[in-house]
C-alpha cells in the first residue's frame, strides 16, 4: 500500500491565467450543478487547457442496467454536451464489467448482479440513445471490461489494498445497513473500487455523475492519487424530479418521459408539468443560455402566459429526441386535442357484434379496462363519440365507423361490423 500520496505532476505547479474564456467555461460547468469538487482545481485545469490548447478528459460512466433511458438520465449527458461544445474530450463509458457486480448506491439491500446476456442486450441501445444528446463524432466510447477483465485476481487484490474498510464504511448506505443489521456482501465493496479504477485507466480530469454517485466519484479521485496521477475533479448533477414534481424521475414511479416515447406523447407529458417545475427543467434540460431563460422568466413574471414557455421547452426536448418537424406536428396534435379536434394519426380498430353497447365497445377497443370503468368515464362526461359527449350508458351502436375519444388523449377510429 502507498503510505502517502505521491507528488503530483509538475504541470499543476504552473500558474496559468484565468481568462474570460476560462470564467465562461466555469460558468457553463456550474450551471445547474449540485457540487463541483474542488472548484479551484477545476479552474486551474481549465486555465491550463486554455493556455496549452490540450482538451481535458471528461468521463461519464453508466451501467446498462435497463434497456433504455429516460430524460432524467440525460441531465448529466446535457452537461457533457455543454463541456463537449467547449472543445473538451468526453468519454461515454459503458460499465459492462461493473454491471456484473451491481451498484450498491442508495440501496438498503444487496443489488442482484445482471447476467452477461442482459448487460450486452442493454448496452446495445445505450450509446445510440446517448448520441441523441452528445456529438457522436466527438465522443470517445469505452467499455470498462477493457481494463477490468485483464486485472485478474492479483490485480484486484492490489487494488483493494489501496482503500481501507473504515473509509468504505463512511459511505451512508453501507453505514446504515451495517447499523440496522442488514446484509452487506464483500463483493459490494468492489463496486466503488472498480468504478474508481476506471478513472485511473482513462486518466480523467473530471468525472460527472448524479448526487447519489458522489462517494464512488471520490474513490476515483483517491485512486488516481494512489497511482501517481493528477486527481480528477468531480461534478455532481441533481436528480431530476419527475412529472409529479415530487419524486425522482423513475419508471417505477411512472413519472418519467422515456427518450424513445412517441413525439406526441413526449410533448404532451412536458406540457403536463407544473409551472414551477418548468423552470428547473429549463435549467437542467434546455440548451438555451441562462440569459435567454432569465429573459423568458422575467417576461412570464410580467404577465406572459407561462404556457408559452412550456411549449418552447416541450418543442426543444421533443425535437432533440425526434426532429423539429416532429415537434411541430406534436404541438399541432396537442392543440387539436385541447380544442376538441381529432389528431391527424389515431388508432384504427375493427370490431364485430353490431349492435354493441358503448361500454363493451370501449372495453373491446382498449379504451377502458372494463365495462365498469367505461361506465364511470361516461358518468364523468369523459367519453365523446364523433365529438359529442356521451351521457347514456345504455347506448347501443349500429354498424358503422365512429371516432371515439376518452379523456383528452385517447382516440380511436372504430369500425363496427
């Protein structure tokens, strides 16, 4: 074990000027971030890069634990893109090795590791989705199995010797689980070590992550010092609140927007968030400058309809993951729905059994889970037939074609034979 951190490379001793461009780069780095650790070191790195024209290496690691990502995951990707646009090298690291261990962050029990087949299936989509935010031509994509697999048992033991159990137990989730008597498997200690070793292998200058990843990122900084490297700085981004404005965006909470969702659905979901949450989303998800957002916020405070700003945000996000044309079409579709109009594209459904009761029609068309739910929707004046509100639950429909609307968003053109 190294008894004390080695002397850092001499380049850190050189004082480079903090120019206006460096100050602008710092402002971009700080926008929306939770913590930048340590800020003074990051300023020195930016100044050195500016003076020497050598781009900094900026790392983001994601474990492919699911087949796709939602816009909450893109908060750190947006920050990567902002730094990429400043001319720095961004490294999108797919944790195909660390996924086999399982990240214990935020867990009160042991996380089951993924199988190799699950990891490979999920990893196939990750970079394709990340490329909707990052510039693929300027992105370095890596897999941490490149250096983790060759490490072997001897290398793993040598790595483990560079971090103490006492430091590991400072981690909140380990500490809380230990105090409560919950199980902690030894292999879970390997996760932050291996994630930290990624920073050594990649010689990263800055690592990004969510606030829940702070401990892991700090381990990377420590290990770089142990291996004689200049330690990386750490930038953590807040976890994005979901559509409800309360809980972290999560599929399990059903408060998310998947980046592969249809454009119309994505647009409508963004418009459903509260006016207050909208401004936080602007900061974390929009590529508009802070000055532009401040102007828009001032105009809204002065009386401009906040929906105007929300539409701008919805179109920007929808265009990013689809196209500007798709965003325009989604806006028109939403306008049609809100004005009682019919969307340009709706499901075409054919049913048999005319005459058919309206409740059965809604159920068979998939517009209601049951006839009981259909009746409740009718009682609530939530069902329209050819734009007219249905009030009679006993209505029977003869053979023909009908446009059926349930609520504001469900439409179908039903042909009844």
